[in-house]
C-alpha cells in the first residue's frame, strides 16, 4: 500500500490505495518511532482515507495494513507527519474614515 500523510495545521490527512481483495483496512499510529503501535482506525475496503490530529511540533508515525478473511498483509512502509502551526487568516481590513477638516 502506498500511504501518504499531509498536515494542514494540526489536522493530519492519511490516504492510500487499497488492495482490491481487502475486506478491511487497519490504520495504526506510533508515537515512539515505530517501536509500539496502536490502532487509530479500522475501515472498510472502499475507504481510502483517515484523519488524525497532532499538536504543533509533535511527530507521529503511521502504517496501514489490509486484511482478507483469513490473511493479513504485511504493513505498509512507515510514514511520518508533524503537526504544523495552524494557518492564520488575516482579518479583513476596515476602510479608513476620512478625516474632517
């Protein structure tokens, strides 16, 4: 599985292309560089995305595994994402009031 992660502020979007024979897909997250893993989500074969949230400057690692009835594939390559600063949207400028003479 070719997994990708994109950070927009603290929102992490994970996407992948599923194995056509998959019955379910397991998305896992590691907070220690891949030593230990915990389930982030388990989705159906038609889902090809998941979401997570990371505070600014925090990095997590992800992997995705597809499974059939009696067989579980090897996990995808591990990818990482880091929470980024939340984008600041500038306030709309207020028109200046003309000075009275």
